[in-house]
């Protein structure tokens, strides 16, 4: 809740360091309920200040069952969470007093303000031209951006997909009848069904027959109908792709760099990979416009920006770690991103 | 019937329902259910009615939180949105998973951002704030005039946001309100979209 003046990494020129941290110290809660939290947090904060001093034991493996709230509980061993690779940074605030199953332990990775997140999103879009994302986020990587960027993309792609299929459906229906808005009435105008059997039976029968017919027919019918989760499998796929790209490719990059004995934290990799997806949010909205070359242009532009962002920010680290093979690794990173872009264009954004 | 409420519920609700605390064990089931309904109604009113829209008003009311209300609203929303669809069970599963997991993930998100929330209290509030969306879904399922649907959806979305945002926004430190509010809006807007485009 309260972060000390030392909490800020210094990304914002006008108010660096202590001046920026001040609002957090003076929590401006106007209600009565939060008052106790304020005092409680202050108490914890002082504890932390004390703990950061001399005897902070880094004894992994002992404190797995440490009760919550015991100050000075040793951190659990590596592998306890998403940021397990982040070993050797100095904590601004000792979250390790929480056991690994306590959510509050991972606050370290959500220690960002709105301004920070906005800066990171902006920087990830223009990262090619101003590649200082890595330096700025080195001390304070967050997982908020990656998670919610991917989630936003999943939702927006689903909504845009649905919107476009709705427009298509309206256009197809508009030819034979004045487009009545979709209704729940028991006998809706059934979509023009290809088989004569469908014409014979009534609307209710049509529904039953639909349910019984093979999945291929079902799919065929539902493409002409207006439905939200017509392609709900696509939603699952998009979740797998967006989360998977950040997580798996991030892991691979992390272990590659570690293999070269480079200096990199896992949270940093996730952070960069997550934010580099944020370019696709406006693009996936704009791809609703049904012009093929424009869609290609947008997606490729976004992919180029993202790949450039990744390249510029990983360059220093990887060159420092493995000067000989750095170009290959960077090339692979860029190639993976281009593959992602192509896959997105061919699978999702072609609506 | 197992009341999912914490022990303080009984003490807090006693003045309203006029049932002595110690005798709830041998009361009839109908009385218990009735008391749960009263709790649901009271929580609903305190969450959604625009009187005393301060954070502490909601928090005090939700001190005796319950999960029956959220469960009912989630189920009704999922059922309403899935009826009449081709693959109704898939839509049902999708909607129910989104609202149930969404409430949990959003609460965890607020806690991670540095807010202090009572976990089930926040889940309870997020669940109750689905009520406007349930209304919107039902109206949109019944009415087929397009502008009515859009209007109703927007109104209900505004209502839900106004009920949620103060609670969520005040729970986190000053500079992070929008970080906490944004995911909530993402969930509500997607649900409202679902309700609006439903055929």
C-alpha cells in the first residue's frame, strides 16, 4: 500500500525520486474503514525499514510454512512464483515476509502507477526510436501490463470478430428481407438453410435438427447466424496464443540468456514481451475495416514496431552476454515476433 | 442450507430480522431461506441504490457479505445470455467462467496493486454489481428494437460502473485508480457487449 520514497525507478523526469513517492506516504483515504489500514501499513513500513538494514537473511528453503505477517520470515526457495528468476535485486519493500501462497508477496511485480504503465505502453509502441525500456524497467519490472495487455487483446479480438461477423450477417440478410434486428421470438426467420429438409420442418424442428446434425453443418449454420461465441474455440486459441507467446517465448529467451550467463531477470523478460503486444490493441480494432491491404499494412507495421522494440531492448543485454552469437539470438527473437504477426494476421485479424 | 456468511452476519442482521441469534439452529428452513433473501436484498440495495455512495457505506453494508446473491446473478446472467444460442452450453460455460473467475482475478488484481480488501467482500460486491447487467441482458433478450437495446445497455453499464468504481478505486493508492478500474471496465463492457448483440 505505501511505498517509500525510494520506490520509484526514475522514469519520469519532472518528479524523480522522493518527490514522486510522497503521495503514497500520505495516503489520501477519506473514509473511515481504510484508516486502520493506513496505520497498519505504516507500522509494517517501519518494520520493513528496520529489516532492510543489517540482518536480512536470504535462506532459501526454510520458510515455506512461515505464518503470514511474521517479519523476517526467510523467502521461499526459487520456483515459488512468476518472478522466481528475479533473485538478486534489492527490494524496495520487503514483500518476502509473506509466504509464497500469499498474494501480497507478489506485489513487487505490480508496483506501478498509472503514469508508469502509460509510459511503458507508449514506449513499447515507439521503442524502436527510443530504446530505453529495458533500462527504465530493469529495477521495477511489472507483470500488470503483460497480463492485462494479453487479456485486453483476447477480449478485443473476440469482440471485433463478432462485430464483423454480425455486419456480414446483416449484409447477407439484407438482400432478401428488410433487416429485422435479432429477436428472441420462438419463430425467428431462420437463416436460409441449404437443405430442403430444413424448409419442411418448422422453426422448432429446425432447432432440434440443428442440434442433432453433425458439427460441420452446425458450424456452417452458425456462420450465417448472428452469435457472440460463434467461434468460441477461437477465443481459446487466442488466449493460448497471447498468454503463451508471453510466457513460453519469454521463458525460452530467459533461459537462453541465462545459458550464456547473461544478466537478466525473468520478470523483465515477461514485462518486455507483454508490453510489446500492446501495439496490437489499436491494430486489432482498426482491422475491422474490411480492406485487405490496409489490414496487412497495419499488422505488419505493428509487427515491425514490436520486433524493433524487442530487438533494441534486448540488444545490449544479449551482446553483453554472448557477443559471438548475439546476432543469431536476436535474429531468432525477431523471427519469432514476425511469425507471431503473420499468424495473427492470417488467423485473427482477417475477420 | 448452509449460510455462506461469516459469523458476524447473525449479530448484524438480528435487528432487521428479529430472530434471536441463538435459535437459528432449530428454525424452519423457510425462515433460513427467507433470512438469506433478506440479506441478499439488503446487500443489493446498499451496493446499487445511489444513496450514500461513499466507500464506507458500501463497505459497512458488505460487512455481512454473502455469496448467494453473486451466485444467483451469475447464474441468471449466464442462463439469459445462453438461451437460444446454437451452442448454449458453451456460451453458458464461457459467461459463467468469465464472471466467476473475473471476480476473483479482479480482486487479486486490486490486492496486488497494493489495495487492502477483504477478499470475499470484494467478490461479493463485484457479483452484486452484475445486477444491472442482468437487467440489461433480460431487456435485450425481450426487446428487439435496436436503439432501445443500445440505450438500455449503456444505462445499465453506467449504473454498474458507478456502483463499482468508487469501491475499487478507493481501495488502491491514489495514483493507481485507473489501473484497478480498467480491468473491471474490461469485464463489464465485454459482458454488456454480450448482452447487446445477443439475438
